[in-house]
């Protein structure tokens, strides 16, 4: 896959995540105790042989720069190829500042000069350990201009309403793409990943700018679907489609299922992230831990059940943490209770304080927010 260029473009979904995305883009949300969402996209590309990866950072770039740095954790700190960051640009190509078409066009010189002839486009908010080598082989063998990756998703309860769905004909070629409205118990969920010939990519971006009819690449593809050979590649593994606060909470809690954690963390290659040297977690005699994922550097004196605990978290004596996601260096003091909640980094829950949300709407404590009885 050396002739394939990886491109990560996340779009603008910050409004769906409330206080968690005041200072960070969605793809930089902490996940699984020590990772960020984007770690899975970058790691999967590297594990499948993609050596040049482009990231469109969006406007909230500080956390991205702090986490990614020069790409060393993914072996992308190279003199040639490696990791390339494109910050947002001010443009006059369109009235919609959030579209990806203007961003792609602003860096068109890069695409016209790189040697890779194929582009793998990926949305980092969707976590899936796709075998990209197999998908790339299918893309080449079918001589498609564009190959979308999809998952047949069983959805009897409407959990995936408003996710994108694709319809394919008997030859696996694209017929239509739209939104899932929950009218079918099973649908083909587009997981926002796919391969595209570079010449098709360049043509679509330039035509969209010239005509002014599309701000997003996907819209341009759909408008011109009769001009290109577009097919689908089926993926049957686990998918986390993180599109709002609840789906982010669920994606973390789902890691407590052994089969999900085993697939996402180990199958198809290791997930790499920025390393931080911290001591092992300390469990005191008063601690009780059940069915939880706990990172290093923590001090656990209370009770933890069905929760994801990030690095450096402190949980005091008599405290209860249940069905919650506690991010890095948060503090939960003695006799406090945190249930069905998300605590952002360095949040503090004072002694004896009790907070609780629900599985449908978790309670969120902002970064560095302090909640005390007084």
C-alpha cells in the first residue's frame, strides 16, 4: 500500500458533544483509558502499510499538536513521507467555512505532486479495525474509481438513526446514499472510509469549487455518481460510530466487553498513542474494583464498578464510581459518588458530593471544573 495516501478529515461535530469539545476537536476526545479517538485511525493505517498520512486539524489545533507532535509514536517522524498536518485556512471559495472541499482545494498543490495514485479517506470519529490491505486489493481488482467501506448493521431499536446508509445493486455497485431513518431493521451503514483514485479526487474537488454546488466531498461524489464506478466493500467487524455525547459514552463503556476490547486493541495490529511514563496504579486495602478498565498512575481507595478510569485519577476512601468515564487526573474525594457520568480532565468532585446521570444522558463535568458541597 505504499502507493496509497491516508487522509483524515473530521468535519465539524463539536456542537453534539457539549462541554467536552469546548477546547478540543471531536477526534481528540479521550478514549479507552489512555488513547484519543484519532489514535485508532492513524494506527490502523500504519499497521496496514500506509506511510504518508495527512491530517486536517480543524480550528482547535492545540490539543492535536500536543498529542501528535511529530508522529513518533506511530513511526511517522520521517524525513520523507510520514505525518503531515494541514491547519485550517481562511478562504473565499464558499460561504460554508466548515466544508472539507475548500480545505482540500487549498492544499491541491500537495495532491498534484505526491507520487501516490490512491487516496484512503477516513473519518476518525468512527472506530473500526478494517483490514485495509484486503479492502485495497478489492478496490484495485474491481478497477473502481471509488470504493466505500460499509457494515451491514442490525438496528431493531433505532440506535443508528441519522447514520449514513448506502444501497448497492446485485453487482455491489452504488445505487444511492442517504440517512438511516430507522424504517429498516438492517441497513448498510457507511463507516466514512473508502478508497479513491487520486485523479478522481482532484477532479471532484476542482469541479465542486468551479460549480459551487458542494461544500463536502461526499456530496460531490453523490452528485456525480453516474460519472464514476463506485462500489462497496463489506466489513463485518465491530464499529463505534461516535456522533454525539451518548454514543461517545457508550463507545467507552462497550470496551468492558472482552470481545470488543480484544478486537479493537489487538486484532489487526497494536493501537499506538503518545506515551507517558507513570507508576502502576495503587489499590489500597479499602478499594473494590469490578469489571472496569483502569489505566496506570491512579490511586484507588474507593469502589469502582463498570467504569473507564484514565491515567492519574484519584478515588478517595468510601467513594463510589459506577458506570462512568473518568478522564485523566480527575479527583473524586472521600465518600463522593459518581454514577452514569463523564468527568473531563482534572475535574474535581468534592468530599461527600453525589452526581448522577443516566445511561441515556450521562452527566458531564467540564475540564478543571470543581464541584463541592459548599
